[in-house]
């Protein structure tokens, strides 16, 4: 479905010397520097997959998405989606994709939402019968009925986001690009949008490319992620493989039988770990010990803890995806 091969995008920017002289010089004899925003990225996405496309700010995510949607043309390399080149076949290609940018809207601000959808119906040449069935489905999964007669400018952020997703799905696209679809939304609206994405993907096998900073979006929607940093791909694989390979941090939670008998200093001193390999904190009478399981195995940590304290409650859990991804960003792990 989506084939990205050695994709590269370079931009030229003016390099200005300091001071007034530098400003005048850059105006008449500018010096340019070439910056690679995306540098040799390749990945494939089969039909019907929901792919999490993630990375820190400035990593190159948006530039890749703009090339995949045909807004930008690659400097080198190629991307084909459903057999089409997004830039070269733009007129035909845009009829097969839907795009939602979390901070922008494709809706007409002063038109009632129902009329906005009517305009999009004509833009995409959706037949009447197909349009009616489509709207019934979108009303069901996105719950549009309560505000479909309201002008777009009167909608809340959560309503507008649901309306934008519906607009992007009106013409039954084969691929849906979602850029931060749950940003700034409350928990209930986030859950509604996630459920809608899963339902559309399940019933219509729509391929979804999701960029997000919300780790819950990734865990609930994506079985696979591609991570980029500084224009390079640093990870491509399943969440399970990511946890297995990089999920070395564990968290031990315990509540001492008698709080006064627990000495944090003595506990840490016997472990001989430091820095990010061992952190200790406490809240509401419970202690949380985060440790590197490669430096001290889980069974040894449990044995050590039980030999140093009397605990009335103790539990162990794996590192969550947010912690793993944070470590990947920091360490720049490559595939």
C-alpha cells in the first residue's frame, strides 16, 4: 500500500553574519546552507495497518507526512501510495486520501456542519446514495447528530475534531493521515475518537498513519511504530518487540510494615547503582523503586528488598511505553 524508499528532503536557508553589516550582506550576497530535514528514510505499510509515526519535535515527522500527502516533493528517493506518486499524480491521488491536522481545519468556519459536508460531497463527486450511507456510518461512530446543524465556529474543540475526521472520511479514502488528532482533548472525547478510528479501520480496512505525542494513542491504536529523530529512522517494529528489546526498566512498589523502620539511604547504598539505573521516590506511604533490570535481575531485586524490609504490600511492573520511548529519544538507538 505505502512504499517509502530512501526518502530525502533538503532545504536551503540563508546564513546571516551578525550585526547590521551581516544583514546588508545577506540581502545582496546571501550565503546558503543546505539542511537535510529528512535523510534516507525507508518503510513499508501494508493495507489496513495503523502505523504510529512518532518522534520528538523537529525530528522530521511533519516533513515526511507532507511528502506522503503530496504537499512537498522529495529531494531524492521515492514514495508511492496505492501505486501513485503523491506529487506527480496529485489530482488523482488526493481523492484516495484523507488528512487531519490537529491544529488546522478543513471546515468552512461560518457554514453549518451539514452544509460543509454537502460542499465536500460535490468536491469529491460522491454519489447521493453513497453519501447518505456514509453519513449514517459517520454519525454512528463519531456521534455528529448533536451538532451537525451548528456553524463550525460554534463547535467545541472536541466537536470540531470529530467533525474534521468525518470530513476526511466522507469520500471513503484508502489512506487516512492523522496528525495529533487527540491534542488538547479531554479523556472522553479522546476515547470516542480512538474508537472511531479503530471502527473505520476494522470495517473498511483503511490504512492509517498516525503522528502523536500521546503515548496512549500509540498503545491503544498501533501494533507497529516507526520512530524518527534528526531526519533519520531510529526504530521500525512492533510495540511488543520494542518492549522486549528496550524495556529494561522495572518499577518495584512496596509499603513497609512500619514506615519508621525503612531507611532509604541504607536501601540504596546496598544496591550500588546510580544515575538513571536507580531512582527512589515515595507517595502516600508507598515507595517506588525504578531500576535497570540488566544491572540487577528482577529476582535479585525482589530478594534484596525482602531481606531489607518487612513489607505488607509489594508489586513489580514493567516499564511503560512512554518510559521506553523517552529512553530511545535520549540514547538515539538505531535499528
